[in-house]
């Protein structure tokens, strides 16, 4: 496992649980608004392997303080050792939440079959017709769509979420993005937050949607989901 970071405690990443969050290295997307450019490029750094053992030792020592482990990225399903790593973490008694961009449906299916994940979160980046524009790469759209179906039919708690900004997403786009996963447990709209360190520096000062604008959109889609929030 190539691990680039560890948040030792979070109360917001896993609903209802005290969790630690592990950040994997490497992603096949280049989303313009991504806040973690240092995690996007897959780099073979020996320090990452050493960090894996440090993370496991931390988790072994925190079983009475932490309920769950969130694995995010980067894109975790790119990791060749993801399944054995989760098996090790799961054996310590932790609930597992996996964040994904949906590019690895075969990995998601395997994790479900093995009973290794308790909660899924998947990003919906754009309307299907605009996906490559937003993620900055050629994508196998059928895989993204398959992942969404796997997650919604898994019987496991799950959420879909979309980071949106006017430069890339019109209000009609956002409604279409929600429609693509209509009937899911949860769907959340996330305000783009400007930052100095983005995958595409040209997006540093792009206009954001106001909270009111997103709430207006939420009011049009909230009936499609059990939970629908603006973050």
C-alpha cells in the first residue's frame, strides 16, 4: 500500500463513528479542483511502504479509541495491496469506509463479496456527457456507471457526493448528476473551496456557488434520496 498521509481522528468522515482516515497515493483522474495534488501522482517512494507499517501499528494501539477507518486518496482501488491491507485492518475490529471515484468496479465487487467494506462513498464528478472535461483524463465511463450500480445495489450504507463550481457545472448539470444516482441512500453537494494548492492552479480563484444557490438546487433533488445535504 502506498500511503501518503494519516488523519489520526475525525468525527465527520464516517457518519456516526470516530474514525481515522488513511490517504492513499495515486489517482487516474486529474480533477481541476482537487485539493490533494500531492496524492494524485503515483510515485514509488520507499517511505510509503514504511508508512504502511507505522499506520498499522497506530491502528493496533487505538482499537479502544477509534471505531472505524476511512480509506481515501488518491484512488484506493488502484492499490495492488488494498484487499490484504483492509483484511488486516478489519481483523482489528474496525468498520471500514472506502472512498472511490468509481474507476475500479471489479475491486469494489470483490470487497463486497469478501465482506471487507461497511460503507461506501463515491464521487459523481459531472454529468456522464461531461466527465472527461471535468476529470481531465480519458475515462471508461461504463466502469464509473457500473461502480455506481454496484454500490447502490450492495445493501451497504453509502453516499454519493459532488464538488461543484459554476466554471464546470451549471445548475442543470448538477440536477443531472443527482439524477444519475437517483434512489441512492445519500447525495451531497459540496461547495468548491478555493485554495492555493490545486491540481489545476488556474482554478485557484474561480467563482464558487453560494450556499443559497446550492440549497435552491438541493430543494429540487432532495426527494430522490433518503438524505440530501449541502456541505
